[in-house]
């Protein structure tokens, strides 16, 4: 079933946490809420879960209102499962009893443990499992009652990075097999790309772009999205005759992909691997060199100390100065706000 957020706004006292949030998490897909701490993504998840009352707007499941400012059922009355960052397993219960909690007597708990790769571990207690195994158990417990929607709040944050990659891919396989509609909070762009079918990028309590990972990667709507998904650097610029005036020199207009916005002040996305360095005695100083196998990461700075990174295969000398030249058609420009 689809989960829709319609005109959601929320405040904590005088602090506005969410502003006019509207989007739909499609049936059977994994939708990631991506953004930095404090952008409002956990608040949005808690509203859907019933842990916070809806102040403005409505939350709908398959077009039917689940909660609004007139009616807010408690979590246990919602067709929604929850998976938290730490798993939140009952420490005094075995894994099998954790999964069976709240299910009808005689439910096939073993089948659920098998689905998440925990066969034969039902008699163990949470403290006897690894962090990844605990998260698998938490996933099984959340899915066992057959929720129409599964909400996940940073579910892989407590495990190491190598395990995190395999765990999220295993979870994606299980979730897609079950046909669950999932909304997952994360602050990690790599994780959002890896597990999400769609991504809602949040900044300052608003959604700045919603789309597939490919759409966000290929056509960022704002500079911040491009910086998240391709590691682009945001460079301030001003329009001048025939080009862009940046802290790193004048860049030709031909460097920009598409038309320049009709604005005097711009934010430009510059990609480290799509720039060349040209030796120039009046250019930028090299402040760091880091070999990366076949290429070298070069960090350069202007007189004020503002830095830019270039990855290149040419030999670069630390005692030389260089001019940065973006490749034609590689910069993306946005009006500065």
C-alpha cells in the first residue's frame, strides 16, 4: 500500500521542524528520507508511526486518511511496523520470543528467522548476537505481523561499514520479496542509493528533490543535491561577460551544462575528476597531494585560503602554481539563495 504525506507541517514550540511536506512513497517500494541531522526526517517518520500527533496536513494509506490534526491513532492501532537504530529488542526474551511477540499463538516464527538468515538462532538472547544479527531479528519482528507499511529509522547505523553494506542489501532483497512499502531514514547518500527505489532529499524541514537515485544523480534540482550524490564541490560565482567569476579564476561559460540561470549570483557544482590543471605562476597554490593509484588528488587554495579539489592523472608538483579549468559542459549552475 502507498503511504502519502500531504501538506505536512510541524513545530516544536517556536521551532519549525517541517514545512509543507507532500510526497507519496509508492506501494512495494523503498523510499529513503535523506538529509543531515536536524532536517526533519525523523520527525516525519515519527508522525507516520503515531509517535507524534499531526499538527497540520494529513497522512494517508492508499488514499485513506490514517492521521490528521483531527484524528491520530496510537502506534499499535496503525498498520505500520517500526525498526529503530538499535533494534529495540526485548533483552529478557529469546530471539524467537521477540519475533513472536504480539503474534497469534502457533505462528511460524522459524520461517521468519529463516527469511532474515537467523536459522537455528531462535533460542539465543539479543546480547548473544552480533549487531547485524540483532538488526535482522528486529526486521523479522517488524515484518512478522504483516504491516502494510514498514518505517525504518537509521536501521544500519549501529553496525560497522562492511557489515552495513551486506546487511542493507540483504534487507532490500527481503523487503522487495515481501512487497512491503518502506520509508527509511538515513543521512548516508551511499546507503540511500544502495537500498532506495526513490529518495526524498530534505533540507531545513523541506523536500528539495524527490525522485529515483538516477534522477537525482543525473539532474540535481539544487546545488546541495549534486554535492550529496556525486561528491561535487559547491563554488560561489558571479556572472561576468562570457563566463563565471569564481574564487579560482574566470571559468568560461562553455564549461556550464545547459543555460545559465538568470541570476547575478550563482552556486556552481564542480566535479573533481572533470577539471584540468594548467601550470600558471599566478595561479592557485598546492596545499595537499594524495596519490590514489593511477590518479592524484590535488587540493589547491587561493590567497584567502578557499580550497578546491581536483583529481588528475598528470604529474603535479607541490612547489608549482596551477589554474583550474573545468571540462566543457561539466559544471552545473544554480541561482544562489
